[in-house]
């Protein structure tokens, strides 16, 4: 069966939260993301593919300066879970949620930070350049994505997962000043490490 992103994630979104298992890899991902983002200043966020609100909650809990937060996901079930996940947080009232895919999303507003966590790896290769260009156009300061990244795609890669050349795509956009890749890896003693096979890609727009 061919991979249709909309159909696949609308269906998987029904059970995603229930089947999600937090691990040391997610913990490291979150730690490194927060550590890196604290180098910059932003008060408005657009979160793309927010899922059940894991990153939404993380950002709201660590950046009290946030005053405007818009998050969307193509799964209505994920959106409802996200609302539950952030309920009671001091900044939860600043979050607007919507059901939408990236292609259909429209906004005349620009956000300080546009962020997509484990979303772009599911975009079809034929669409990734257009999608990244669109997301960058919705930002007025920073664009950040966290995604699977290896030098070569393994033979056993799932049909809904793709390795894209993010850095190359970002560098082709004239609106961007710089792009940084931060591998999400941590040493554990002399002979072991946590390697998430992911990187944070952080781009700064020209002012």
C-alpha cells in the first residue's frame, strides 16, 4: 500500500497517545532542545504537527515570555489530547489549536519561532522543499525542526519515514541568514552513548 500522509496520520492519531512510550531518547531530545532555544528570544510560536502536545507543554513550561502560541495537527484526536496535556499550565490560555495539514494551513501572521518536531521526516520527498519554504515564510525570526537524520537511509526504513537534506534546503532559501545542525547525541561513560539518530536544525532569518 502506498503512503498517503493525510490518511496515515489521521488514522494513527487515534491511538498515538495511548501507544506512546517515553524514553531516555525523548528526554535527551527535550533537554537539548530547551538548552539550545534558551540562547534566543521569542514570544510567539507556531508549532506544526503538535501531536498530543508533548513539545507544546515543554515550551510553555520553560519559556514564560511566550504570549502567543498557535499549534495545529491534521489529527483531531491529537488536538484533543494536546488540549488535555497542557490544561492547567500558566500559559495554556495563550495557546490556540487547530486541525489542519501543512499544505492547507494559511496565516497572514508571522511568528518569532516556527517549530516542527518529528514532522518533516514524514513529508514526501516530492513535497519537502515546498513545505520547508512555506514554513520559513511563516516566521520572522527562527525556524526549527527536529527530525531523524543519518548519512544514508537504512534499507529497513519505514515507508512513512524519510531522510531529507534539511541543511541543503535551508541554505537554498535567500531569506535565511544561517542554519545550524545539532546532532542529538550524548555520551554515557567511556563505551556507550545515547544516539537518537536525530538532529535539531535551527535556522535564523535575515532581519
